[in-house]
């Protein structure tokens, strides 16, 4: 049974986005205040007008930044998940391949031994049918042709 993948955007991502937006907002307000101080302070009302006039640009920029930042984070997490899953499946396939190779090797070895014994027996029966003495030792099962 395959495990269900969680949502792309988690609570952790939402908290991170809110914190990022808050930090950017504070920096934006501090930046406007510093700007107003440098160009000449005309009071709080003038600063609020400046914040109001530039807030749409700030919002678009902050949201684009957060989407980029969180999107990159999500993509990296998914990539790491994929890489871990791929490594596990690769290791599993490797183990299965080794086991399958061992099984095939054992089967092939048995077939070769059987063929060697069958060939020896054919030679023995042929010699026996011709009345020729047959003194060739039978092949062994450990891979040596003689004994």
C-alpha cells in the first residue's frame, strides 16, 4: 500500500509565509519612516499617505517574493523526498537483482553439472555397448571434471 502524499502547502509553510510577510511589512514601514525623515518629516499623516500610496506595490512584491521563496522550499522538499524514494527503490531493485542473479547462477550451475554427468553417462553406455573398458571417473558436483 502506497502512502498518501501530504498537501504541497503545509501549516509550516503558512506560518513561514505569514512571518515573512510580517517581517517584510515591518521593513517596509521602517523604510518609509526613514525615507520621510531623510527628505523632511511632514508629520504622521504624510507618512500614512505615503504608505497608502505605495502599499499596492509592496503587496505585489512581497507576495511574489513569498510565492517564490515558499515554492522553492516546497520544490526542494519534494525533490529530497523523490531522491530518498528513488534511492530506496534503487537499493531494493539492486538487492532483488543480486538475489535473482544468485538463483539463476545456481540453476545454471545445476544444469551444467547435470549435462556433464549425462555426457559422462552417454560415453560410459556407448563404451559398454561396444565392449570397451571405460575407466573415466564420473564428474563431481563441485565443478571439477574428475572427482
